[in-house]
């Protein structure tokens, strides 16, 4: 919000452009919930298709386009995404453009926090992670998207080195827990559960907003 200086006013607010969060579509529900807890009009959200996880070559061009649009509209772009298979190209672009990104290689670590994620991997390297989004769309993403529904034998190829499904939950939802258990059974893997809430995303966005509060300068 811009505050216009009135005659005789001793100070003025230096307006800071609003944030436009450029995110993976798989995070939309969680990010909107966090945005609703931020100061009014602090940020808005735009997303890349979640399906681009299977086409990482589209991610950087897509983010470049959204960065350009955000700046043209007067927003400060912030990227809420992991590398997601770009092989470092995403961070190379963001560093060049001086654009902030939530730390971490993927959403699993961002939801769990690095320490808990590292501990989970130490416990069982062969872990297949599910988030709320993946549980909701398991049939489309995994069973149909990976061809398992039409070609069940692919299960032994794709998951030969996996031992368990770890459902890292953003919400306390008994129906999703049951769907995650069924997913583990379908994949013939053990099942574990870890509640994360919104993980590092909440602190990252809150800290970003606090750092960007309008400053007050003497006239």
C-alpha cells in the first residue's frame, strides 16, 4: 500500500512492491492457506502446472515468463519451488536475476525441514514420499501417470529399490491417511506417516514479509 505524504507530514511511507509467488501447482492449496495468514495484500500466487515435474525442461522457461509478467505488473517475484530436475538451471537464472527462492532441492525437504528429511533418509534410503497433493491425486499421478494401471509389471521396475511409502501430511485428515495406506498397499511397500504441517514454507514467507515492511524516512 502506498501512503501519500500530506502537506506538513514529517514522514512518508516508502512503498514496497507486493510479492508475486511463482510456485509449483502441487503447492497451491498450502500456499494459499499461508497467504491468507499474511498481512492483507502482501502476496499473490501464480503457479506452473504440477505436471511439469515430468517435463523439467519446461520449468525454467515457464518461470522466466512469469518473472517477466510479475515485474511488468509491478510485483516482486519470489519462487516457491525446488530445483525439480532442472539440474541447477533454475538457481542459475534466479541468481542472475536476484530473485529469492525457498531453500531446498524439493518440496519434501521444505515440508519436513532438512534435519527431519535427512533423518528419514538415514532411516530408509528407499523411501517414496507422498504429500497431501500426491495422495489426493495418486491414481492420476502414479497409477496412470507412470503407466502402472495399464502395465502392472512396471511396478517391479520403478519401485525395485523402494522399501516404504512415507506420507508427509500437511493436514490432519483421516480420509487422506487411509488413501495413503491404500497407496502403499497398491505399491507393495511398507507404510509410514509423518505430520509436517506447512513446514518451512510458513516461516519463509513470514520472514520475507517482515523484511519487506515499508520503511519510514524523515522528510
